[in-house]
């Protein structure tokens, strides 16, 4: 499923960014100084060069600014994000957009473990694949993955929506609460208390809205190929009959 | 925490710069293990001359080379090179003979590596400083690894530093902790295996060495390790011709593998791989839980 092409993405950026973009080169500047600037922004648009897999890039931003990371990011990129729009023009390490509150985070490559973990709001888009534990304990975030997600994804997912355009690994949605999961490809063994559910019109509408927000194709043909998963609500309260299920 | 890097070179044109590549990689995992660092290098003909055995030793007395030479049949020339806490002895004899002579000459010394193609260095201190002590940047060869340690299971000293090299030309480095290592250690001790430390990772290395000695290949040995050990682990295991990576079934401990026509590399974090030549064309992936990945020379 194609994401926005590079040209389309650049065009969108040019249209939305102001003339004044501040460039921070991590070959010479520290992440600490970058984040200090982003936490009290003097501009509305930032470009980060030579990220080189550094940790915590653009973590804790709480203003509506654009941050474009030109390369691969390390752990916790855009963690706790509020309002900002962060694009990683490469792959991201563990915990990208963890505990995000609002705004958008787009990873143009792959994401490592625990992408969007505990996120409360906003939209995380991974154009490539996400590794294990994607959306673990998500609490309201929307996550759209263009490729596949690894094992144990959406573990204890409480609220929010996750869309996987590829496959999902074993243990999907283990001990899930009320998050809604849409997977287009194959799913390994479902986690405890996670079941497939009927895909009704309102779900197709929700899915189309999420794919559109992420910039992915969302025609009828694509929508028909997705299946919906959610909680069987059997593990909300511990009972002794379930002790073998854990 | 702990950090691991490993590099298996496919292109001989890169052999002369193995040390520079490893040194650059090490910088990417230094923060993960600032208390000790150990390295292992395969195929450095300066440090392990062809036709020679090499033995890496901790607590070596100053006159060890002369004493060992006197104990070996024909009294061959024994060369000793000290680098921090580690002394490397080389001699044109069989590996077993050199190890036995070192143990006889210095009962208080500890052999931490042996082989015909392998040299191991261990020490406590910051990775940046120890890389200089070991002369890492000048290393040549076809394969190497390093481990930066943040100690959890045993003391911070050169003995507790990885890699654990307990069979000729074998190395194991570990990020994580084994929870049933005492049980497995007792079982191996009943079968006659001796241990050098209280370290949980040494038990893993002894277990793998025992499997390989029984005829298992690297993949089988590491699958058996997964059946026997409880705990968290990312392991990098190397042999005279192999390079293997495995993570436990829960896979909490990080690992990134990059595969390129000229090399295979693994590291705890991507940033340790970022400077490798051709990284932008490499296939970069995280190893699946419980799956053994192996490469042969």
C-alpha cells in the first residue's frame, strides 16, 4: 500500500511550512540544545540534520511546530509529543512517539520496538514496518503502519485505533481492552482475549478515515481486505477459570 | 543495560580496517556499558601469527613468557604483549599445550581466551579509554566483537567483563541476565565443567561450548540454550568460522542486524552501525524472538 510519494510529501510540507525554517545540525549541536530550542520555539519549522541515531530527538515538544528529522532517529524520538508534527526521514529506534498526547509523528522508514507505547492521542504513521510491541498499552493514540508489526503488538491496548496494512506477529492484542485493531494481512496467533470481530460499515468508515489521515490508499478494494480485531471482554475481571489463560 | 557490537567481514578488502570500523561502532554503545569493555578479534596476523597459538591471560606475572617457554617441549620462543589488564601470549605450539603451560606456570593467572585465530582483551574502565589501551583502531582481521558492560550479576572487574571465551576460538557476549544460571552451573559442574567466575554469562558460554563439543552446530547449540535457560538475553556468539545472534522469546533486550554484501554487523543500537561503509544499502532488521541467525565464513 503506497504512502505519499516523496514528491507529494515535499509538496505538502512546502505548502504548510513557513518561510522561516531553523536548521539544527546534530553533527555539531547536542540533542539537549536542540530540545531546549524545541521546548521554547522561536520558529514554527525546524529541520534536524545528521541525527545519526541519537536518542530523544524532539522529545517533549508541546507547541504546534513542524520538525523534520533528516535521517535515522534513536530511542524515544518525539516521545510525549503534544501538537507538533514530527517527520523522521528514516527509521526510528525504540519507543518512537511513546506517550504521545496529540499532533502527528510520521516515520518514513521502519520503527523499532514499542512504537507509540502508552500513547494517549495524536496520530503515529510508520510508512515501513514496526517491530515488536507496537502500540503496547496504547490509551487513545491512532497508529497506522504501512508494513507489518512484530509479535506482541497492542498488548494491553486500552483505547485508540491501530491499522496494519501488512501482517501482525504472534500475540496480537493480548489482554486488550477497548482499542480497535484493523489488519490487512495475516495475523499470527491472537493474544489472550483478543478475537476477530465483524467488519461493519461504521468500521470501514473509521478505517478509511485513518488511512486517509495517514496518506495511504483507501479505496473500496483496499478496505475490503482488512479484518477487525478487538477484546472478547473475558479477562476484564480475573476469575479462577481463567488462570490457565494467562 | 550492556552494549554489544559485532562485525563479520565478507569482503577481504575491508580486513585492514576492521579495527577502525569496530572502534567507530564501539562509540555507539559506550553509554550502554561504561564500567568495562572486552573485545575479541579474529584473524589479526600481527597478534595471532599463522602457525601460532594465542592465549589471553589476566593477572599474568611479568616473567610469564619465559616461564611458559621453559615448560614447553623444545623451549620455543614465547611472545608476550600486555594491554592493560590483559596479556596475550603467542607461541608456535598447539593451543591446548600453550593453555596448559600457562596454567602450570602461573596458577593464579586466568586464561580468558585461546585459539589459533583469536585474541581477547578484557578490562574494567570506560570503553573509550580501553579501546586505546587495546589498540583497537589498529586491529586487522575478518571478524570482531566488543561488549560494553553495565554490571548486574557480578562484580565490576576484568574477570566479569565479556566476552566469555571458554573454547578454542569461541566467544560469547550477552546483554541481559540469566535467572537460572546457578542451576545450570551446578548441572555443568556435576559433568566436570570448571568455572572461573560467578557470572551468569559464563554459564551460557560454558553451556554453548559443551554443546559444540558434543557436535552441535551453532544454531542447534543456541536453540538448546533457549530450552535450558530462563532469563533475558541477546547473545552474539562467534567461532573459528561462524557468527550467530539470538534473542530470548520475549526479546526485551535490543538487537539490530545489518547485512551488506561486504559485511554482516549486529549491534544493540542502530547508532553503532551508522558509520559502516554502505549502511544505506544494507538490509537492516531486528532479529525475531527465539530465532537463531547464523553466518559462516
